[in-house]
């Protein structure tokens, strides 16, 4: 084998080897408490815990929140990413928005897809340390673009205190 091929093979072996996952620290202020409730596919669902938190980016607050039912891996959870400067409607269709919503359940994801899904999120409280609001998403899609059940009557709140 030529030296160049051996070198490429060695690099491929090194890259393909499993590497232990490194713990990732959240770069922002973590959410300490939070809860959410909704109706998904006609069934009520409640979330009593939250992970993630709040960051300041170019004059905006970005809240990256994962509402969970409990510690079980793979359990149903609601993800919200909210980019805001204050209370009011969240513009999900803006070209520069980081905002989004997704519901993970039964091994699939129902998520807001720009240009396809219909979803409104309104913030009733929005500061650098806490957020509260509502959402209604009558049309969501999975990663393949297939329609998913509606996620309606969403109420959420998270805070750093």
C-alpha cells in the first residue's frame, strides 16, 4: 500500500473509533423551574420539569427549553426555542428567527416547519430570566414532511429563579 493510502486509512480508523461523549455545559442562565401543558392528538399531556435556559444574543433573549414529563429517556417532551425582546407574538416565519416548537412522542416528532406548518406562539411574560406564554399548532409535520396531529392549548412557563 502506498504511504498516502496508509495515512488516509489511519485517519479513517481514528475518526471512526467511538469517542466518549463530553459533558456539555449550558452557556447561559439555566432554567430552574418550569411547566407546560397541552393537548396533543386530542389527549391532554402535562410536563412538570424543564431543562435548558436563557441566553442574551445581540439584544434578544433566546430561551431554549425542553419540558419533560420525567427522567425516563425517550419519554414524551416538548421543545421550545424562543427568540424575543418582550411580550407579544413570536414570529416563527422570519428568515432570521431562531424560534421553533417540536413535540417528541412515540419515537416521532411533530414540529413546526416554515412554509408548511401553522403555529402561533404568544408570550405573555418575557424577560431575560423568565418566559410564559401560549401556543396553538393545528398543523405540524414530522421530519419527512408528513402531517402530524395537532398540538393545541399549549401553556408554558419557565424561570431562572
